[in-house]
C-alpha cells in the first residue's frame, strides 16, 4: 500500500482555498482572495518569502521588459556557454524536460513571438505596478518603495544600438524613455565610472525591498484572516471526479474547495503529480547585498552587457544577476558570484565588499516563452495555476493575485489570460 493510501485520516482539515506557496505570487493571491471574501489557507514548504522572492532585484518594471526569448538569443547563449562566468550557464545533463524547454525557447526566439511577449508582459507589469503601489499605501508597508525610474547602462555601441531598437518596440506599445549620451548618463548617475558609452532612462518604473514587501503583505493577509501553514511541504494529491479532493502534506491533510499552485520553481514537480506538464526550468540567480556608499546610486541601474541589476534599498545596495539552468541544485557557484561582484566594482564608485549583508541564490521559475502560467487546467476544475514568472515575479505578482482571485470568484478579468494558459504547450 502506498504512502498516500496509508495517509488516509478522519482528521482532514477543511479549507476554502488552499494556496500552495508563500512567495510574492502566493501571498498576493491570498491577499486578493481575502479582499474578495474568500477564506485562505497558505501551505508553504519553508517560510514566507524564502525562495526567489527574497533576494532578487525588487523591480516593478513595465517599461523595461525585453523577453529572454528573442532573435539572436540562441546565438548569444551558445557563445556564453563556453564562458563559465557568462550571463547564462546551462549545466550539462541528460534531461528530456530541459531539452523540451530549450526547444520551446528556440521556437519563441523570433521577432513575432518576442514582440507579442513584450506587449503582454508590459500589460501585466503596468497593472501590477498600479496595484503594488495601492497595496503599499493601504497597508502602510515599509519596504523602500519608490518610482524614480530605471537607468540602463551600456558599455558598448552595439549594446546601446540594440537597446534603442527595444525602445522603439516599447514606444509602439505606448511607453517612453530617454536616450542618454555619456555626459547625460554621468549627470544622472554620477557614481558611475567613466567607461559607459551611454544609456536609457525609463521614467516611472518602481523598485522595493522584496522580502520586506512580501512579508509585510503576508502580515496584512494574516490580519484579514489568512492561515499560514509554514514548514508544511505538499507530498501529493488525491483526485476525485475531476477535482482535487485532498492535499497530503508533511503536517497533515487538507480538503480544499479550490487549489492554487503558486509554488515557484517547485510547481513543476507538483504539477507532474497532477498530470500537468508545465515546461518550467528553475533558473538560479545570485545577489550580493552590501552597504550603500555615501555617494552610491539613488536610482536602480541595469548594467546591460553583464546583465546585473543594481538596486538601492535604504542603507543597503543590492547587485543581482546571472541565469543558471542547473536544475534544483542548491550549490553556490562562486565563479558566478564573482561575476556579479566584478560587474559591480567595474561600474560603481566606492562599493566595498564589507559590510556585506548577504550573498544569496534562489531559483526563478522560468517558462520557455518568458510568459507566466496563469489559469485553470481543463482536467481539474478546482485547480488554478499561478507560476512561471521567471525574473518578473515581483513585477507581476500583484496582478497575478488579482487575476487568480477573479478566476476563482468568477468576476470579470482585468486582463485576458488566454495567452498565459498553463496548457499552451500541450
């Protein structure tokens, strides 16, 4: 007899909506459902904001969202593969799932699909920025939120030229930004060293300290009645008549009316147990958080060629970057940490490794077309998927929470979610 069959018990806890995952997306879903009048139980394998939501750059960036899958992406990836310190690293391994993901990534790396993805992600981020600001104001969240914009810093003429092409795409979707020459760039960001060729200023984009934001929002959700079951890992499910009838966890079982799968990089394995085959790869990213120099950057920066984001967070300064497809391997690759730190020292005056608050790594849940998975499964009428946000988890979390709430409550959708369907690769 299997474990799941042995796990039957008369002491199953009933719950209205079970949200699996307490990262930015799961907490946003819980918060919105509570506001819509539903009761929520959040099941989290570790702690609130313990995964990719914790140590990322903390951007909410509707005006800078060129997708990973784009023309030339495969060529660049192949070039970077020979460089262990490059922005992208794929750990060699025999994996049919990885091969399928790379195939779908290749299919999405054309101008037509890339342009569509750009517009869809911008629509999500615009609505999310509005909601994020609203929630922070309503709940009085202390998370260093601001909307000063983001500066893209280019070291090469080729990088600046390609970024200007992306700007034209942004303008076609109603966005705007300002191209900066070297002199204007150094006026706006005087702490830069003199190497950059120029840059682009994306006015109005926001940033925050992600762990303070997500934990503050979880406290607001708990105050509204959410139940957070932490250190509670989901082991499996029981299905009956096209519905999930039971969730088996390390701390007892739950009988849900509705289930939301928002487990980030762990959504893939949980989805498999429900016959939901999500092309989803955990993309490991790194960040280093140090003390903010007295004359350090006051605006978030993206160092284009090295793919490193720089975010001021009060008395701290965070450098975040790299993309490593190595499965759920928790090991810290010091070569890639050094890559992030070298970019920081090369571009920013006055940065010191000490005081160092933290060196962090986490797994971003990446879909091959750089769009999230949001929506119902045709085979399970009470399951809603909310994962696959890649490097846009903070940026798209609030609107995902709103959309999932609208799906479950039957309210009109703010945004058409058909392009984000979890079965679009089936």
